[in-house]
């Protein structure tokens, strides 16, 4: 299962989407029956997200049964990134709040991963709140608040998906 996921991740990062889809379909049968459907749907959602097929990715993510915390965190992270890309800020704020509860409830996650995910959620929520009020703020206030978030991002550690967050901040 982890090899399957890692190979899909490499395929997505190299943007060889056709090969990745073919790999996923060909080797899906080699996954253990009890995880096959979730693993396939999760990884297909990852592929769709990379291809910016957001609606397809969201549909698959809603069909996954989260028996494993890593799938749950991964799926919610992809949902969060999609909502941000689509500027669905209200849905994103709601997801961040439920995501925070989800992370807090699961005791199987290491303290390090829990802290990294909670820090990510804290920063993303601040970014979204700033984006929501950006039309009401002057350029100076907006810039100052953005700089505060950038400083927070540099001082918090660990932070999950810091590359994605940095991309967001660079494009604000």
C-alpha cells in the first residue's frame, strides 16, 4: 500500500499523469482487498487534484472510508487545498474547524504530526480570514497583516505542507 502511494506520488510530481493512471489501474488488484478501494480512490483523488480536476477529486474524497489517520489527514488536506484554489472560503473555514477536531481526536498520530497539522491549520485559517477581509482593508493594513502571517509561518515549527503554504503566501 505504501509503495503504491509512493509511486503515485512520484508520478504526480513528475506530471506523468497518463502513466500514473495506468499504473494505478494495473496494480490496484495487488493491494490487499480490505484497503484496495480506499487506496485507489485516495490516490485517484491525488491525481485528479494535480490535474486540477477539483470536482472529480472532491467526489472521490467523499467516498473514502477513513479507517487510517493518514488517509483522513491526506484527504482533508487535499480538500482544503481544493477549497482554497476554488476560493470557497466559507467551506474552507468549516473544514479547518472539523479538521482540527479530527486531528485532536486521533491518538494514534504522533505528537509531532499532530502539532505539524495543527500549525498548518492555524496558518491557513489566518490566510483565509485575511483574504476574506482583503477588500475592506487598505493596502498598508493588508500588507502588515500578511507580513505577520509570514513571520508566524517562519517561527512555527513543525508545519505540514509548508511548501504549499509558502506558495499561497508568495501569491497573496
